[in-house]
């Protein structure tokens, strides 16, 4: 069923017997749409993980000198520096893709952009699977990376806009969950296809994932929020009703129209209500109008995005205007939090493990060339185990994110990563292989709890809609720039620091813990208008030590029955 053929909404007289969609939770249709979109982020994870295990087969030709099978070389000998560049080029391509993805999604729609994006994955897979030169492999990685960048920006936005409020955090982690699943399966399949010439099939399977999405995603609706901002009120109502089956969407859709009313006013002159409720034949509009009449046309009493110069709020604001501060709301603090989390995420050291965990573990286990030729070997099995730990951690995060909150999970995550980095160093310095391996597992678990999924949520939860397209793309581009730098310099750091490789990452993660503690606010259960009401000003401390102590005292008093 396509978005154009969604079922009609229930008449307003019947809707009173249905549950309010604003209190609804997870359902099969939301799951279908989020998984269909998340196939792009699954591909993103596949592209990140695919070069890890076959590294020595490709660059060192450990199975023998170069030969040609059906016109294709069995390996492509290159230096460690060149291999680091090849690995990092997927991030450089993603940087390009993410810079245009946000604005493209605002113009053409989230679903349309995700479908078109599969062309980059398919072309990249074909180039990588048939590589005859280093240059061809580099171009293939770059083009596949463009697809990764678009996916990293648009999937989170689509899922967030389709999700019920109660499970927004849960579905927000879908991006990172499918990335981790993609990494895991790329490395699991690699153990079966690591030999010559089957490593080429491994790189080509990315195209197969894209074909599945091309078939599946057209049957899912476009984002209701996108449709409303484009003035497609009836289609937006149908899309929302499809995603909330057997629910009364009157209140939710009314709030959606209210939050997007500034967009309507930028297109139509006159009163907000007359511009929003122009489709008098829409049953949804009749129901909303009736409900508003019953409620005395009550408005939100909390600060809202469009309460500040609503009539002048544009549909989308460019980067230059944002830098000049020409926005209806002051967004400097929330912008800093978004950019910090997205930029720092890669300096946790996690992508170094994704790209080079096999090489690191080879050193931990002191494997010889003869042992490396035996596949799968100890290092490869541990690599798969580390990837599996990432999936487990994100599953745990999905269950905790709407209970403990984003801020608390970030604090637990950064602290856990810092300790894990120190344990890896201790294990390697004192030649305790078990400790080093266990610490890598704990690193991945701590990373998956908070620093993996939550940064991707921050843009949609902290930034107003009129700036989201521009700033989410820039935040994603910043993230990918950091991935490119890490992919390029990690082998150099490993060579220079050897056993002390993770020591600087321990310090960096502790610094991130302090930044999160001081500046990053909690967004769980808060509307974006509430976030901007409390933090719509310049950079400021959101939780001082004295406040934390008072909160602890209040909690203790409550537990002791003092209240």
C-alpha cells in the first residue's frame, strides 16, 4: 500500500471511540516503515565493516602473488597508508552526501531521497566488486560513502517524524542498531568470503541490500510532517492514520498542524487558522475544528517555536542566516550540544575498532602469517564477537533510553568507554591478552549504550524544524569528517603509540563526560518548544555540582520518607 492509497480517516463521530494516537506506542506499521527506511543504515554499517577482515588478503596478498581470475586480480597490494586512505574514503564520500542530504530531504521528501540514494550503494558495490586497480577501489568506496552519508542524515529524521512520541527514543536508536547489525553481518559473512576471489562478493552484497529497499520502501508512507509542511494536508493525515491504525489522530494531527503553522503562514497571507485549515472537505480538518471548538480553541501554554515571530518563521533557514543569528529562536546552546556530540562521537575511538579491530587483535594474540592464512582465526572470531557486543548494547539502550533518559546514558557511556580504554592499555602493556580482549568488549558495550545511538537523535530533538534540514546535514557531515580523519590516522597512531594506543582516547572520553555533565540537557519526554524555552540562549551550564548535590539530597530525603 503506497502513501497515495492509504485508508481514509475515520469520521469524527467514530473517532471518539478510538484511543488517542498521542498515547499510542509501538505497532506493526511503524515497525515496517522504520525497518524499511533503516535498510539504508544497514547498508551504511555493511560498508563500514566490510574491509576489516579481508584487509590482509587484499593489501598484503597473503594467499600468494597476484594472479588473474576471469580478468580480475586476486589482490591489490598497497601500503598501510594507502589502505587507510581507501578505508577512510567512505567517510569522505559520506561527508559529501550528508552536506546535501538534509536540504534534499526537505525539498523532495524523506522517502524519495532514501529510494534515490540506493543508486550510490549499487554503483559503489559494482565498482568495489570488480576492482582491478587501487584507483577503482577508491572511487567505489567514495561513491558508496555518499550513500552512507545520505542514510545517516535522512533515516533518523524519517523514523523520528513517523514515531509516536512514547517510542521516539526507541525508534531513534534504530539507526545505530541497524548500523551495528550491518557491521556484524559484514564481518560474519566475511569469514566465509575472505578467501580469493570471494572477497569481491562481500563488497558486492551491499547492492543486494539496496535492491530489497527499492522493492519494500515504496509501500510505506512519506513522513506526515514533511507532507504537512508542503501543504499536502490530506496526504499528511492519511500517512499519519496509516502509522496509527485503530487510533484517533485528531489531537496529534492538530498539534502537527499547529507546529507547522508557521510554514503555512510563509506561503499564505492572513490568519493562521484560515491558512492551515484550507481543506474544508477533509474529514480530519472537520474533526480537528470540532475538537478545537469543544476545547475553546485552547492553545499550548508552553513556549513554542512559532510563538516567537511565528508569522515570520520561514520553512527552512540557510546556514548564513543561522550563523548571523537570524532565527526566530536562540539556538546557540542546543546547536553546540548537537555539534559536540556528533563531532566527538568518533573520537571515542569506536571507529578505530570497527576499521582495525582485526589488526589490533592480531597483535594481541601475536598471530603469525601462517595462522593468519587460516580462516577464521582467533582475531577474526573476536572481531565478530566485538561487533555482536555492539548489537547487544544498542538493544539494551533501546530499552533504557526512554526510562533513564539520554543525558544519563551519555554519562554512563563516556565514563565506561574511558575506563575500558585504560584497561586495554593495561592489558597490552602487561601482556594480559584476556584483559585486553575483555576491555575491547566492554568498550563496545559502553559505546553502544549511549555514544553510539544518542548523538544521531540530538538534531531532531534539540533543533527547531526550520533549521533541521540545514543543521542536521552539517552535523552529519562533521561526524563523517571525523570518521575520515580517524580512519586515516588510526594506523599511524597505532604504529606510534603501540601498546599505549588507547591512552589518549581514555583522556578524550573523560573530557566528554565533563562536557555532557555540564552542558547537555535532558530531552526525554520534552517537546522541542520546551527545550528552546529553557535553553534558548547562549552557552550555559545546565547542571552544576551544587544542583547535583541538592538533587541527591532531595532523592535521599524522599527515599527516607522525609517528605
